[in-house]
């Protein structure tokens, strides 16, 4: 592995924390509106709501920071390199989606255009999901090389939990579109929304903790390496 500035391992958890906080606030805003039954357009929520746009801005900036860090640590293993590539793809696809969203607004009466824009909006979310998944897989690879079998298994399981947390969020978004379900069983829908939010919050905390532990471990390793202690 190439020599890397030790500072990157201290910055990496920080930018990941910013991204996770932005995601949590965004999910909390959506959950409150979903539980309260406040009528609003999901399209407006995603592209015009001030809070969402603020969360998106911080998420986007954090992803740029994550990409910069991953560029420097991409040689740790193949999974970290895959995470770096995916973060770069996210930045490009998110920019493209905003252009497409503008076109969808202009041609809002065209069903094909609106459907195309809706499908395209999935790609940045998928990229964000994969960035963290690849990082966790890279950490799993690291623990496997270090013969830390318990941490290896726990981190591998975190990948599954992380993917499932995104899947549950997609499910609640689908349920929100089905107004008949929300109106016929509002209490159940509210409990389901709260449960999904709490589950996602727990998974995010677990993932952040694991990334922080890995970063600090590599920080100490690189620090000692530069001073000839290893």
C-alpha cells in the first residue's frame, strides 16, 4: 500500500458523520410528515422542500469529502477502490438527475418523461448505498487479512443490515404513495414509519462506529509506520 497522509484517516469518519446526520434529518422530516398525515407532493419534497434541499447539500458536500478520502485510501484493497469509483459515479449521476428533474418539470404532462425521471432518481441513491457497502466490505477484507474473525463476521453482517435499512426506507416511500393504506390504517402506518426510522437510525450508528474504529486503527498504523515503529 502506498504511503498516505495520516490526516485522511481522521477526516474520513468526520465527513461520513456529516453525511449520516444529513440522511437522518432528511428521514426524520419525511417520517414526521408521513405520520402527521400532512398532504404534500413527494416530488415537491424531493426537489423543493427547503429542509430536504439543505440535507441534500450537506450530503453532496460530504460525498465529495468521502470521495477525496477514498482516493487516498483506495489502495488499501479492491473494495475501497470500488467505493471510490462509486462515489465518483454518485456525484455525476446526482448532477444529471437534477438536470433531468428540471426537464421533467418542463414536460410534466408527458407521462413517459416523468416515469423516466423517477427511475433515474434511483441511481444516485443506489450509488450512495453502494459506497458505504463497499467501504464495509473493504473493512471486512481488512479484518480477514488481520485474522480478526469475529470482527470480520460482524462487519460482513453490517453490509446486509445497511442494505436492508435502505430497502425498508424504499418500502415506506411506496406505502406513502398508497393513500388508501394511510387512510385505512393511520395508526399502523404511523407505527411502521416510526419503526423504520428507528431501525435505520440504529444501523447508521452501528455502521458509523465500525468505520470510525477502522479509521482510527489505520491512523495509528500509518502514524507508527511513518516514524519507523512498524
